[in-house]
C-alpha cells in the first residue's frame, strides 16, 4: 500500500477515542488527519491526553468547524455519543459528496459497490447503527432514529461473524463491549443448536473505563474503588443488541437475562454465561465446537479444559479468551469470556474492521500482547 | 453483667482473627485472655497486626502450649483451618473437663443444657462443623471427620434463622461467607415456596481478604489488581453448604449452580442470584416476603424497589443489604445481596452469635456504620 | 450528661459530612437535628449516602431554608467550601442571637466566656478560619475575608496543641489534613529547637477522598487508579497554614517545601518529612522528645525504633502514627507520619474538639480501631 | 538484518522476564530460543503466564540443564536474583567458549573488541554488575563478589548516558528502576554544576510489581491495596548505585537521601527530587538544560513549564517524563520524574541496550504508546 489511509477520529477526548489514537499511531498505513472534540476544540491532544502528545497529531477541532470536502478522508472513526452519531454520520456522507443508498437503485452487490465507490468509509463505535429494527431503537434509546436508510445499510461489525459483509461495507456499526463478548461465545452454540435458547443468563462484569470519561458521581474514584455493584439490571441497552444477533443466529426469537456489574479496575470485561444444554450435549461438545469455530481466528482463543480466563490475560490486547465448564447441575454448562473492553470491546475491533475494509492484514496495529502485570 | 466474658481467639494471625480482635476489643463485656498463632508464638500482636497494638492484649501463644484448664475460659473463637479446627476443638472440650454429648444420655433440651453446663462455649469460624452429613464432609473436604459427635451437636450459626438454637448451643459453626449471603436471601423464598428449587444460579463476587493471609501467588497484589477472574467453578466447597441449608428449608433436595469470582478489593461480597418464580408470583411478592421476614432484624435490610445494593454500603459493618428485581424474562427474578465478607460473612456474625449465647444484646460491638468511602 | 447535644451538620453531601454523620450517630450524647446540602435539599440521606440510611436522620435541607432560631442548636459542624463557610457562620451566629466579639468589650477570659455564653458553638472544617492573618488569607484564597472579627476569635483546632483554648472556644477552625499530620510531628521539634527551621521538606501523599466528592475529571476512577502524580507543587494552600503554626511554635518565620501527591486509595495520608538536626542532636533524640510529648495522648502514637508507619494501620480510625529514622546523611533525619485524612485529618479531629468543648471524654465516638484489611 | 538474534531469557517466571518476552516477541529481529525458570522447568510458558501463550515459545528449562554450547546464542538476558546472576553469567561466558578479559592483554579498545569477538552478549537485569566497586558491593549486598573481572568489564546500561560504551560492550548491567529515573534527571544537572551536591532528597514511589513475584506477606493484595508505606528508609540498595553514578558525573563524592514508598498500583514509578540550586541558577535553567540534553532522545521527554508528570502517561511504555518546578523556598527546585518500572526501569531499557549492541534502531519493539486508562 503506497498511500496512507487518511483517517479522522471524531470524539477524540473520550477513552475510546484515545484508544483509537494509541493503536492507529503505530499502524503502518494510517495517517490521522483530523481529530475532533467539541469542548476541547483548538487544543493540542497533549492537553487532553498527555500520553498521546509529541507525535505530530493535528490539534482538536469542533465538528461543526470541519470542512469535510477538502479533507479527502478515506475513513472516519466515530466515537461520539449515540443520537449525535447518526446526525453527524449522515452529514458527513452528504458533505463528502455521497447520496444515500435508499435514493439509488440497489439491486445487486455490484450496485452497492458502485454506489459507495469513492465514498469515505465510516466506522461507528456508538450504539446508533447496531440495532437493525427502528422500533427497537426507538424503544431502548428514547427517540426516533434520524437516519433510517443508513441504519439499514450498516453492517454489524462483529468481525469474526460478519467478515465478508464488513469487507464490502461503507458503514460499520461496531458492537457494544458486552455484546462482543457474549456473541463470540453464544452465536456458534445457538447456530449449531447445542444449547437451549431459553434460560440463558449473562452475568457481566466490567472495568470502569466502560463508563467513559464523563463526569458522573458514580465514576469517581472514591465511589468505585474498594467496591462493587450491579447496574442497569434487566434494563441495560446492550440486551436487545445481544438478543437481536442471537435471534438471527438461531432463526428464532431469543429472550435472555443480562446483568452488568461495575468492578474497580480500569479495563477488562468478564462474562459468566449460564446455559442449558440440548439433550445429549455436554460441556466438552461446546468446547470442541467453539475451538473448531475459532481455530484460525487471530483474536479468539478457546481455552483447553481446566484453564480459567482472567481479564489480566487480555489487558490492553485485542484478544478474547473463552472457556467452557461443566456445571454440577446435569444438563447445564458455564461459559466464561474475557476481553479488554476498550480494545476488542471497542477500538481494537473497530481497527480490525478497518483493516478488513481496506484489504489489509486484519491484525495490523493490533499485534501487541497483553500488558501484565 | 458484672463479670467479663473470658475469651480466647485461636488463629489470631489471619484476617478473621484480626477482625475478631478489632471488634471484641470494643465489646463492653469481653476480656480477651488468650490469642494464639503457632508461627508467631511469643510475639506481641503489634508485630503481626500493628493496627491492633497498644491495647494490652496478651502475647500470641502456640496452641500446644496453652494450659486450658487454668484459663477459665467462657468462650473460644476458633479461626483455624478446617481439619485442624475439629482436632483442636475436640481437645479443648476434653481438656476443659467436659465429656462429649454422645457419651451421655441426652433425651431432652434440659438434658443437653445440663450436660454442657459450665462448659466453655465454642464458636467455630472454620468449615469443620458446617456440614451436617459425615459423607458430604468427607467428599468435599478430602478426609473423614474426626469429631463426628461434635459435628452432630454443632448448631449452624446463621443467626437470623437459628437464633433459638444458637442461644442454647455449646458449639456453633459459623456459616461460610458465600452461604451467609445466599441463605439470607433464599431460605425464606424456598420455605415459602415462592421460587422454584430448580435452576437457581448464584453468581458470587468477593474481595481478596476472603482468600485469607496465606502466601499464594494468586493473592499477590500485582496478580489481582486491575484484574478479575472466576475460580472453583462448579467445585467450590461452599456449594454443598448452601444446598444443605436450602434443602432443609424446603424439605427437598436442592441442587444449584454457584460460581465465585475474585474482585480487586479488600473486602466486600456481592451475590447476584437468578431464580424462577413459582406460578403467579412476582418480584414484588419476593421483596415483600423478605421485607416482612427481616423487618425487625438489626443486620438485614431489604431495600425498597429501585434501590441497588453495593458493597461499599456495608463495608466494615455487620449489615446485609438485599434487593429484588423483576427480570425482563417472564417468570424470573434477580436477587442481589451484599455483605462484608469479614464481618457479617465471618467475624461479625460470630460475635452476633456470641452475644446470643451469653444472653446479651445481639448488636453489642457490632453497631458501627459502614466505612465509606 | 442528661440532655443530648443538639447538633447540625452543614454540607452533609460531601465525604467529610458523611464521616461526621457516621461517627456522631454512635456518639452517646449527640442528637443530629439538622443536616443540609443545597443540591440535595428535600431528600432523605439514604439517597445521597445509602450507608447512612435507616437511622432516623432528618431529611436534607437547603441552608437558606433553615430557621436557625427555632432549632436551639448546641453545636454546628460546618463542612462547606471555603468562602461560603465564613458567610454562613457569620449569619448563624447572628441569627441565633449573638453579636460578634469585636462589638463587645473583651478584656479577660471571663469577658469572653460571658460574651459567648449560651451561644451555639461552631466547628468549622473549611479553610476559612485557619489562617490568622487577613492578608495571607486573601493572598492564598483569592479574596478578602468577610468575617475578620471571627477570624481573630477562631481557635486553631489542632487538639493536642491547643486543647485548653479549644475547651473555651466558640469557634474552632479545624486544621487541614496535611497540616494535621505535619504539625503533630514538627511543632514539638521546632519548639524544642532540636531541628533546624531551614530546609524542611514535606513530601505528602494522600488518598483521593481528600479531593472531595465534586465532579472533576482528575478524580474519576479511570484517571486515578493504577496511577500516581503530584499536584499543587509549591502552591498548595495548606503550605501557609503549616508555616503559620510552625512559625508560632518557634517564634521565628518558617518557610518550607511542601509537595502533595495523589495516591490510588480512598483514604489515608502519609507524610515523609526531611529535616536537618540541630548540632548534637540525633534521630533518637527526636523520637524520645516526641514520645515524651505524646505519651498520654489517646490518638498519637510515636513508634519505637524499627517500626514503620503505614496508612493501613490507621484506616478509619482517629489515630496518628509517627516514626523517626536516622538518615545516612549525617545531621539529617526522616520523619514519617500517617493519619486517615477523613478522620484525624478532618471529621474525627472535629469531633475530638467537640468533645472537649462540651466537657466530655475526648475519645467519645472515636474509639474504633483501624479497619484492616 | 537477515538472520535473527538468537536470544535467551533467564528467569522467565518473574515479572521482568515476562516483560522481556512480551516486548521481544514483537521484535522483528529477535528469535527467543531459550527461556529458563528453575521451579517451573519443563512447563510451557502459558502455565506460568497465560497471556504469553500460543506464540510458539520453547518450554521453560532449568538453568543447570541448559547445554550452552549448542544453542549458538547471540544474547542472554539475565533476570535472575543477584548473587545467582554473577555465578550464572560467569559460567555462560566460560561455557560458550570465551575466557575472561582479565586473562588477556587488553590495552586498547581494539584489543577488547577482538577479545569478545564472537562471544555471546549478556544483558544483566540484576544488581550484580551495577556497582563498580567490589567493597561497596560486598557491603550492600552482604557478600563478596564472585566475578570481579566481569564486574570491571561490565558497562552500566543507562542508555542515554553510556550509549557509546554500550554499543561496544559484551556485558551490560542494566540500572535499577529507581536509579534510572533519578540519574536521568540528576546526571546532567550535577555535571553542569547547576545544582548543589549536598542536600539532595529523592522521595520515590513505586508500584508493587517492582517487588517481583515472590511470595511475601507484604505483597499480598489485601496488605497493599488501599494503603501506602515507605520501606528501606536510609537503607535501600539502590542508594549506592545512584551515588556512584552521580559522583562519577560530578567528579566528587555525592551522598544523598533516598526514601522509596510502596504504592497500590501494579506499575509506575515516580520520584520527587528536592535540590538546592547553585548561585544564580533557576528552575528554568534546569529545565532548559535538561531539554537541551534530551532533545533528540526517543524515550526522554522534558515537559514544558506548567505540565505535571503522572505515571499513567508512561504506563506500559519505555518513556520517561521529567519536569522541573520552582520551589517557594528561594534557591530550591523540585524535579519530578516518572517511568514504568518494568519497562524503562527494567526490561524496556534492557532491550534498548540490546538494540544498540546489535547496531539496530534503538526503538525497535519499544514503540508502543502508553496504555491509558
């Protein structure tokens, strides 16, 4: 690749934005030409994230001041809040000279490829394009979606399961951190019908960076440290996202129990998933199925029997560790998944998708091993 | 009470031992006359726990050097490892001049009261007398029980549910930390048959002090901090203890799923319990039942709808907070329980039992509010 | 004492306010009749601090809605921000029917005692009345003092060194957390001229609760955890306070170096103090002098040679641990002091002063031992 | 470079060993052909460090089982305890067919180059070859040095100040973590005589990984978390190392005060250094001098006035941040330095040296940015 990918990062003052910069600065084919942060507009990045300074990044801009046409962007990473994302992405696609798919006649993959030819590609890290159903979006996110055509066009960016679609996509909606871990474990098991769809319980635990950098009392050090609590019980917005993808995998509606907890650590996400086996299936069957499924994946490891996942083994890396355990209760199994919520659960997976979208080696800039201790 | 209770603490160099001292030193009716720690024998307590120094405690002794007869002990707290506990407790009861109950004719409560009259009372914090069945003990703890008569005599020290038995007991087996939290939530629900006995899942999270002060690589700061992982999946020794008490409460065998996790905090335990409701029952019914059950309990609070328990709200205190949530999945509910594993989950509950056994106000020396932040 | 002390806590939604409540709720002679928090007015305390609920506290009020006259308060703890404190305290003293000292003829202690007879006593935890000099206050706190007469009247609440004055005071200005630790170590050494006044370096480290509960990015968990940094280098407002008291102790101006650091822990404060010895003096001399000074103090322990202070040994308690070490550099010594910043460094010391002001045993409600682990 | 550097890591079960592997596995010119760990001999690395598994590393060996001759090693990283290191390194140099320098006639750099031609290069991370004086070693490390000729030959591996010597060396002694930070700040200042040699105070704070992975009660999570304390006051072994290098830089003996503290974080080291300026010098002079000194260094950044170093800004990276502050006390300045103790303070600097020794770009495999949050 002779020319670098001209890259923008919108929302660069949050943790996912910072993580995108950290990883992309070492990407051999990426050139970051725009970083935005409305409340920090005009400042150098080292004012906001001193660890990212001294590398020649452009100063932060306000989104409304960006002149999109002149930037000749190849890709935009959008790390903005939901609702804002849809508005901005719609605008960018318009301002960079592209109409919307629904205004064209798209009947074949070739039509689509032609339609988006030359368009900037958009990788959205918000929740705005994850849900495929407009009503479900409105119900869980408290308002109508403002870019329905794009919502339809968007490809769900769970790399290991939508790789071919992602390669051809213009707009990729990166999964939430909790769905990433849950779906990597459960999609193959439901698709192959080795577990029952009823009674799935996902007990999730996350480090505090998952809550972002916004100022909330509940995220203060003295509130979180030396403490733990669940939140959003039976009401977390990642639930319909998990159910959507599992229902698609199985071909039937899946309804499940999902409970996230806040853990006093910066990074890391662990999900303990309780499932009922289909008749005649064992925990070993599940393990073997997952090992076969992910054998050649660079970022998913299914552990051998006896090994236990721990968040520290994936800290700072794009890796996923999955293990399956036989329960004492007959006919039941326990699956444990760990990821780094900011890498595989967010910015790392987004870059993995970018690599795919530009025909690059999927692991570029994501090769680093876990930082332990 | 004019005379102080002459008290011994065996195993005073561990965290539960230290916690007993911390609380009992401020008990108006307790006089600590013996503290033991074999590997620290001969040393003043401040060498082992500087925060407990300067209070006039006796130096640590080796257990084998203790002359039990002369101490005129009223109560012994035993914070020794399992297997050791049974041997020591058997010896103490013998050496302080009391035979064993099975060598006497015990037909009525009065017989028992006469038999133990004048005996030292023993409050065991180990696992040795928690399981009522000798085979179950042998199976889970890897060896025959060495004091079967005492195993039968022991009263299970879950204060809120065995209060009357504890008052009259000579030997109380304090529950494990995980069982304490689980049983306070589940016993009333199973007893009243508002939840189903099948499919109960207890996802438990504990601070690191639960692992004790022994030197294991997995308990080093750099291994645990900024990290989280499950352990003892489907194999933790607290499982048969929980099942035993729930089976007793229900009158039928209960088999359940229990998964503990290690969380980077010193203290605190949180259990997220997933249950299926009996037909026609709702989460509100469960909440009301529990609120009614514990209304007059000093150390159990069932939160109103909408409030979420957090370990920081009970840190350092003997309190239990329980909340019930309706799940999105019809017919299912989620129960969250928090305790401080070293207080209500161990030393605090032990002292609560001691207060009962000596006819004192149950809250003595346990009144302190949670230490937050 | 037959009647309870009618007590108000202003600024009860911050950490020092919560700590006052935690401790005073167990005080045998205190009745909390008013708690205020402007932004939480009308709410029960459990909304703001769930660990303090269920104890029958009054709901939070806005300060401006309080009718002071009718409350018949005996004491007011003021845990408000500086500048606000002076305005509110001035108003309270006025509204509860007392003039100001400077409007009266005060020539003898008896005059003062008469003047304040029947007045509500005020214990201020803010910085407003700590500095004795109006210009120094204006210089470091960015504005003129609004209650100069009260500033003069206020007694500096470092209990161990101003005990007699505190007993007779109407208005006590509790020291800052950093000054408390520094002054307990240094006042006796400078007063007795065993160390030199020049070249004193105080390197201070504090847990995050010292920064309060206000929403600042720098106090977010993900910023502070697994991290450390200094702040306010050569510019922290506790510096003139330390210098003021040391200058008074010595009778000469003291100018020193003070650098605070933020440490990823909730509570705890450690100061490492570097001093030059006066000719012929040794570290042992300093230790002996301090041991003699504090021998009968309930809350200051000077450790024997070889023992090292650690914040965990005083966590949650009102204790101070001080140790003196000989440096390798001839003529120099190193002094280490630890306190819990929220207890001895703030609310605990305030209550210690209250006990004095009401003729009570100084240790009431402050007897609890450190919470470790 | 066509052929890979055949590399051994001795002591791979400790944290510095793991960090060497983490970084070297991504080095384009390194092939790790031997990893040793006596107590874990025969095991795959994933048993010891699961985060390093799946990369095709050889199994761990016991050192005594290694057949050095056949390995054709190019470089050995020695992460063994002191005393052991000298014995092993001496043996390796002998067994791989090289005599010792003192048995040859070495009069010119060319003689030395000839003598070590073809020899395996050794990069030692222990303390064994840091001290240049045999007596000082014996005094601080409790025993005679067993490889005095090698002690003389060894080059002190503070890259930025001994670059040319390191390039030509056979044996490099990497500095301790504390000396690395202290010397980077102080060597230029003393060499240029802008600060006084007397009265230097280094107040150092380190994360817990600096204490290694060995089982000590003081390193348990529940002892360290939510706590802080100093250790080795006036007696830490890094003191003579710092003094040695500063004395060399200045040409006069330097004696200073050094106090390390343990901080509840995994990684990170911060030193607050208090110095007296030479007449006429200011903090700005120091800052300018350091900025000039390190302008072209890839891993040392001297911050502009107003910026404050924080360990989180260098976490996981090989970077050093230094800042200079003017003190309020005339004639004094405060210097703050941060590094990651496991990277620049240990394994990263070792690799930086390896790159130099093999004529490679100094930054290879050390380019990653800090991991924040």
